[in-house]
C-alpha cells in the first residue's frame, strides 16, 4: 500500500515537471529562433497590427527602427568638420 | 504570482512610457544655448528657440523618413567662413533604400538630385519663423544631407553627404517665389563627402522635384493633433 502511494507520487511528480515544459525538439526550435521579436516594442507593433488588416505605422515605430540601428553605424563626415558651435 | 503581476505591470508601464516618449521629437536635436561659443550664436539660439523646436517637430512628424541628427539644428558658423558669420543649419539623414543605379550616377548628378529633392522644402521650413529672414544677425543657411551608399558585402555602411551653404538673399528670393530651385543651386556652395573623405566643392544643378510634397510612408499616421501641410 505504502509502495503504491510512493509510485503514484513519483508519476504525479514526473507529470507535473513535464506538463508545462517544452520537449528537447521544441527547445531546439526555440533556440534556433531566439529573437522572434527583437524587442518588446516589436511586440506592441505586432499586437496593434494583425494579418489581413492594413498596418498602422506611427512615428514611434519609425523612430524605434532608427534607434535600433537596423543599418548599423555608418561611416560619415563629422559635423565638427563642417560647422562650429 | 504577485511578483509576476508586478513584472508584467512594470513591463507594460515601460512600453507605455517608451511609446509616449517617442510621440515627441528628441530634444537633443536642437543645439542647446549653453553650447554656443559666441555671443551672436547664443543670441540667435535664444531668440529663435521656439522656432527651432518647431522646425524639429515639423520634420519629425511630417517627414518621418528623414532623421534630424543630434545637435543637427542650430545657428552654426560654417568652417570655411569668417568667424562672425552665423548660418541657420540643419543636418538630416535620409532613410532611402540604397540603390545601385543611383550609386552609379556621377557624384555631381547624385548631389544635384538630393539637392533638388530636399534643399528647397527644408529651406521653406527653416524660414517659417517670423522675422528670421529680416534678422541682421543671420547671414545664411546650411543644409547637410546624408544618405546611405549601397552596402558592400561584409563592410561597414558608409554615407554620402552634401553640405549646402546659401546666403540669405537667394533664400529669401526662393521662399518668396522670386527664384526657382535652379537659381538656388547656382547661388549655393556645395561640398561633397564620401564617408569621411572630402570630395571638394561640387557643381550642382537644381530642378523642381515634388517628392517631399507627394511622398507618404505607407500606412503612416501622424500623432493625434499633428497636422502636416
């Protein structure tokens, strides 16, 4: 009786541990796509705009794209070379 | 559970703060008064502080494909001019898809195209402040335009730049409708840069280009209360 209870407890514990977790294959997929949303701001953009509806782009979206430096830092002439404060 | 709720609330608040902060243009685009090195520059900066903020906001909201550089707006002295001279200056970066076709044009043709597209409309915005064009402290205008060159594989991105300097009189004539873009180009002094490399003075041609008036970023909606003309 006591042994049966112990088995039930172990099975329950195993189910509890694995129920909310991804298996190794799922983790592999997740690891290979670590940046589905590059930032929390992309989440808000995606939540506002759903497939099949025209997207709504705000000035904030455009500025965030610029700030997140999608093109990388460019080589450019410095303003000090052209103008003096 | 409670801590999760707190974390979610904090993240939500962060996103709201980020969103609302970006609804207004960054203030560091305008040169602050204490950074001017001459009395004349400081006086102009103080007198037209509100106008410069408005210029910054107007470009931010109504030309969203254009970015004003940090400290890109102010009454600067062009390096190649006398120390007493002050020009109202604006430096922008144009977010345009780098084009191989455009990049293959001769440099003066590229400079002419960017001049024709942007200098006139920006000068109209820059001269919107009442009394600015008749202010004896102001000598002229500078418009600096950066755009990305097509990316070479594996290399750092490089901009191409034109720095345009025009005295006050031709600008007054242009915004009053007494001169055309080609006249403005004839009176402008234009220097070109390939990244950091100076290309020297460029001879540009000007023509009428209504791109700024007619172009719209797809699905872009200005912030509530903002009207773009």
